[in-house]
């Protein structure tokens, strides 16, 4: 498929990190707007922009400290979110879930609540200016204390349904095993908070299986499940969706190469999955490019497959049924206006 063909199709993205997706020009504007301007050197920008070169997950994650150090004000956060929303809207993403670690964005004078309210306001602005809907996912981090992570869950509970839709667990799963966080997700479950978990990103099958055992219905990445037929059967039985991030997975070595990237094996085993950018800037990618790279290098795609994946992604969004049906109607509307597109809804 041509990139232009993929770009025009309506799409949905479930896994996009705010601090890894801000364009270089916006990063410069954010730093320049600080009261005490931080210097974002060309070398630091180069590090962020060239992380797409193959590296370990630990090295890949190091880029985010450079970006998040400039996101400690309402204005900076809003510039960042508007930038990411505009990028997605320009490639016909109907709904985008943006995730971030609120603890990393706080200061003595900028609280967790300040972070949440700045972003909620930014979502309102973005939805009025661009043809896109947004949801916010707040990340607990593996390296944070239990109290810090519980504070994130409490924050999500406070703003749940007010643009904030779920909680996540992110960070280096090699250093901080998923099994350490059972109590955290039991707490989230008791509060009625939906959650997704980064797991199986580094070849660790046990991490992905543990996430499923925690009751998650979505796993960030999860490609290690391809190692185990039994593991895939468990994921299918539990109706777990894999938030696959193809370009990033190749860059970090989570997948050895495009030929072994497990789109085909997951399709064969009828697992639910969708493609995502993970980090638009750090991985130098777009959602259009994710589909394109898979189609060119790993598994042949068609408009039928892309529409089906979009439907699947919508069904797993952390929003109410009425909102999901509204998005489905937008898909139907696109097909009505483009009779040559695959008529999946006949």
C-alpha cells in the first residue's frame, strides 16, 4: 500500500507517549518560553531525534529525561499536547490516547493536580481546534515508590471520566519486574480504574503473562507472547489486546527483524492487536508509517485489515459505549463518502 492511501484512512491510536512525541520545533519553543530559559542544545536535540537508531530499551528511555525537564509549567504542557494532537489529526487519527508520567512533571510549585488540570484544559482546546478526540492515560513508573504510584492512581480516580481514562505501568521491565506491582493493580481494580500495562517489550514472556494475571485487558507491546503458543491462547481466552509498536520494537531490538515481527503469528492465532507509534519523535515515526513499515517489511496489509484493526482498537478504548458507537459512526461515514474504499460495514 502507498503511504498516501494509508494516511487518508481513519485510524485510532491507543499507545502514544506525550514526552516522546513532541516535534523538535515545539521543543525549542517550550524551552524558550521558560521563565528561566533552559538551554536545549543541538547535541541534546540530536540525541532525542536519533534515538530511532537501534539501541537497547534502557538507552531508548534515557531520551525522555531531556524532554520532560522542560515540561513543568501549564503553558509547556499545553503546547506539547496541542502539538501531538495536531500531528495525529493531520494523518486522520480519529481518537488518540496520550499517556505520560505525571510525577515526572511536578515541581514544588506544580502539583499532580496542576499537571492534570493543565492537560485537561489542553485536551479541550485541541478538540475544538482539530478534528480529533483525546483521552489521557497517567503512568505509574516502575522505578517510583509505591506511595508515588498510588498517588498517580488516586489522581486518575479523581479525574476519571474528565478526559482521564486509565492508568498504566511503564518503565524498564528488565530492571523492575512486573510481578512487583500486584498490589498496585489490586488497588486500581478496587477503585474501578481501567488499566493497561507495559509488558513483554523486552522478550520477557513471564512479564506479559503476569500482566494478564493482574487482569489487564490491554498490554503495551506484548510481543514476547509470540514465544509461547500457550501464552497466546491465554491472551486470546482473556480477550487481551496488544498495543503493538512496530517501529520502536525493531529499534530497541524487542524484535530481531521485520521478518520475525509477530503480526502474522498473532493474526493466525486470532489475537486482538493494533499498531501504535509509541513515541513519534524519538522513533521518528507516524501511525501512517507504522502501517506502511509493517506492510512493506513484515505482513501484507489491505484497507480491509486496517478498517478491521481500527474497529478492534475502538472496542478496546477506555471510554464509554456511547462514545465508541460515535466513533464507529465516523468510520461508517467515511466509507459512505468513499465508495471505493473497502466496504467492511455491508
